C-alpha cells in the first residue's frame, strides 16, 4: 500500500473526471458498508468527515464571493 504522501501526489495528478470517480467510489463503498452494518464506525466517520469537508468548502466559497 502507498503512503499518504504518495497518495496525495496521485490525487493531485487526477483530472476532474477521475477525481469525481474516486469520490463516487469511496462514497458508494462506505454506503454499502452501512447498509450491512449501520453501526460501522469507519463508515460513520467517513460520512461525518465528508460532511465536514463539504460544509467547510461551501463556507469558504461563500466567503470568497
């Protein structure tokens, strides 16, 4: 498995379409896990962190306007 620095480089080299695919794949992976185990902490943390990231980005974008 690659380290976080290598993955960060890989993410930085993705096109917008590829990045969208990665986000969709992560979302559906954790969504499926929650269907089978609604108390799965890893999945719950993923969605909490995703919510926080989206919310933070939205607030930053509003402040720029």
